[in-house]
C-alpha cells in the first residue's frame, strides 16, 4: 500500500510565487488585471492574493462574481486602510516563497514580472525591482509625477547609499522571508520608501530590470497626490536615521503638521521637521 506524507503534499501545493494585489475602487480594471496575471506562464506555480481595501465603487461586486479560481484568494477590509495596510494583510495570507506587488490598474504589464522572478528565483539577488525609468524615458518628462519620482529616488539614494533608478516602483519582487523581515508599518503609499529604506539598512542588495509603463492621470483614477511627497520624505528620514519603533502619531498626521506649520508631538521620530525645513 502506498501512503502520502501530509507534509510532502502540503509542500507540493505551496506556490512558488505570491502576487499581492491591493485594490481600492478599481472596478474598471480589477478583473482584466486578474485575468491578465492568470494568463501568464511564470514557469512555476503561483497564487494571487487580492485585498479589497474597503472599496465602495462596485469593485467588491466584481470580486464576488469571479469564478472559483483555485489560485485566487480574496481578502476584505471593512474600511479603507491604505495600500500599506492592504499589503500587510496580503503578506499574512501569502504562501509563496517569493512575493511581488501588482497594482489593480493597467499602468504596468504583468508580463514584466517574469524577468524579476527569474532574478530572485535563480538566486542572483534576494530583491529585484522593476524600473520604469531605465533606458529611454523622454516621453515621461512632461509629467509632474516623473520629476517627483526622480527627486524621491535621488533623496532615497543619497540617504541610503544605494543606486536605484526607481525607488517608487510597484514591482518589488523579493523572497518572502525578506518581505516579512521588513516588518512593514506604513499604512498608505509611504510603504514604498519604507520598504527600500529598510532593505538598505538590512544590507540587502537590490537589482533592477526595465519594465513598461503607461501612467494614468488623476481623472483616470491615479490616487497618489502631490501631498504624498511630504509623507515619503518623512518616511525615508524616519526609517533611515531614527529608531524604527512605532511612532506616537502616524506618518500621515505628521505630514499634515509639517505642511501646516503646527507643532509636532514630543517624540524623537518627529524631530524630522527640522530636517525637512
């Protein structure tokens, strides 16, 4: 009689790659994104972990109507918590040995995940970013977001002693154990500089590969605002120069206080006001 080791069966069913999809009010694109990701041959097993971050536009209904695909898991937040909060939840449910973030819009092509996956899977590096700005990018130079990204990446490079072309990219592919070691705290878009800054502090090498990019405008659903620039700067300084214990108030509150000139709470974390002056 042949018997099956339960542990071996579980290992065989564990996906190699977990694709984390935070979504908030993306009813026009969420299903096409999921279908596109599922159609790609990654050369290894994968799962999609979707976190509906309190959507109110019909996104939840679209997710409810998805077929019972065994490689797709949907987790829900009762209220919108931010992209960072959605990724924290997704990591709790991810089973893959490698993880990557896929936004629920169509700005990036999921096929570009393949070369990033090859880098980490083959052991060339523990982390591989997909850069929107490697090579020719003159077509983006008329966009304010292009220059904001370039400035943020420059500051991040100077603070952390690294040489990236796109710190703020969505496509951050890495080993799952490295992702969990980061101990993500930011709940909003400030998760992007937090991840890169913490990787730098840990001494983790980051490789970049070029990816395609079709930027959206605000009227097309782009959610990042100019005000997020301040949040990003505070986050980079906080996690590079100061203790990483949870702050007395969150980064979003601190950014508001800095911009409006109000006094910050007594906390070493927010002595960054003078650094940003």
